[in-house]
């Protein structure tokens, strides 16, 4: 998908210095509290294909990687965009079996634990609702690989899903939630976490979580599949490595490929781009679902706007207005609000995708963020300065270019993560 996302990471000094609160009363008194360790933004299924048809007497096995650890966990399932109630027949969490040839689909049988819901092994997710599992005593380490397997005994209808997981998921017939091997999983798409939206862990002295509200740059387009090399993943790794003596915040990647500030996912764009449901609703409409409800959310990093420019030719004024509104609502909720500059993309797509006029818009937004506009936020992360080619500033640095001239590769994602000032996260 040619759509790009704006992600927040930067190497230049932030415009504002306030990092916001990092403690709660419970943390100061050493009591355990819940914090998000993994999350994914979700959308409704597309109009054709598996996400529209749904699952029927099928299991889906989904690998994820945590950011922070804890002594207990709970899993969040969602039917936010479903057209009917969805029956969950069985659900498990496990660790991958690293001794086998396929450590993505194969799980360690000794690690399998059943997830329950009010003590029952099955439950119904109401239409438009979320389902929270019972807390499970299951120690989780920082940046640990976990595998969630869900069984749906009857037809789900259109799924609620995350379309660009950058990890292979596995679908097979019947209840395979406790199957140690992956032989029964015959459908293996490199996409699509379905009905799974988050994992929380119980921690002591938790500084909460950082929420990344971005697009395909944060979603990992251009990064290596099955390697967890998205820049938010690498930020989590950096936080843990840089301050091992300090309780670090979880990093929750709520990026959506193709997401825009001012347009719906189904709206078409330049270069013949048709639009899809999986690109999600406009960013302001996502706040109440993807940002504010996240467990322990303390900071939000917004990196959006590039898709509004190339897809729709939005003005700098329209982009700035939405960024200001996102910031205002985040701060009103008590969140530390950080924002990232829009990264280069000359060379991406066909005629009309990049133009000198659209480049002028990008530069105008970035100039505003680096100047008086940035003072409204709690910090500005200059991703543009990190990723651009100094000899051709409207293009990505070749060493950081995934090949489509809009998405950073693994090295570019690492540069973004390395550039985030830790003081803006209270560290």
C-alpha cells in the first residue's frame, strides 16, 4: 500500500520542555496497577474478502510482542465495528515454542493458559462492544513474544481488525486454541490481527503508557515482517535499555496505515488510490477509541498529516487546525501531548502524488510546528530533520528509504526511535 503515515520521532531539540506527570498516587505508594503493554488500532472489515466474510468454526493464532512486563495479564477483545454479536468459544495465551522450525505458529504446550471471562471459558462480544478477560497470573517479561489464539464456533460476520500487522497470523478450522503445533493453520496472511485490541499487565510503580497515534510510518510499512522493527517497537527497546534501573512506560502503537487527519479511510486519493475501511476514520474520531481508553495512558505522540497532503491535497491551514484540536483534547484529558514533523516523500507514487505545491504545504506545517505553533504542544519531535536527505530535503535519506520513498526501512525506524528525547517521556 502506497499510503504513508506520520510518526513521531525526532533528533532535534524539542520545542517545548514539559513532560507532564509520570506518577500516580498508587504508584507512589507502591501499589500494583494496570498498564497497557501492547495495543492495536482497529477498523471495520473491508467490503470484500475474509475480513468481510468473517470466521466460522475457525481459530486464529496471533503473535504479539509486549513492551513492558508484569505479574498478571488481561486481554482485550473488540467487536467495535461488527454487525452482530460475536461468540468466542475458547481463548488461550501462550509463549512460542522457539525449539521448533516455526516459532510463530508453534506454541510451548507447557505455557498454554486458558483465558476466562467472568470465570467462563466462552463469552459473547456484543455488537460494538469490548470484552475484557479475567486477570490471569501469568508473569510477562519486557518485550516478550506472546501468542493469543481465539476460536469462533459460529459465523462472526464482518470482523473488527488491524489490517497491517507486519507479522504472520494463522487461521485454521475448528478449535485449535490449545494445539501445540501449527499444522492445522492453513491460512497464513502477513496481516490482520482480528478481534484483538490490547494486552494489559499489572505492575508496581508503573509510569503508565505512551500512545503513538500515527499512520503507516508508525504501523511499520517498510520494516521487516516478523521482526518487530517498527519505530514504536524500537522506542520501547530503547527505553528499557537506556534506563534499566527505572520503571519505563509501555509503548502502545495505535498507528493505522493510510490514516488521515481530515478524511475517512474509504475516501479516494491521488494517483488512483481507492481508499479502504482498514485505513480507519479521521484521526479526531479515533481519540475516544484509540487513545483515551488505553490503560494507563499518560502521553500521546501524534504523527499525522502526510496522507492528507498527498492523497487529498489538504491545505496547511486544514492540517494545522486538526493538529491543534488533537492537542487541545489530549491536554484537556491530562495527557502529555507530543507531535512530530511531517517527513519527506518526493519520488513516491505516480503523477500528482508529490508536487511542488504539496511539498510547500508540508514545509509550511513543519515551519509552524518548529515555531510558534509548537509551543502549544508539550514537545515537538522533528522526524523530518532525522529522515530527510540534507542534499535533497524533500526526499528521504537513501540509507533510510525502504524503497518507496515515503516509508523508512529498519535503519530509518531505528533512527527515529533513537531521536526521541527521553526527557519528554519523563525519563
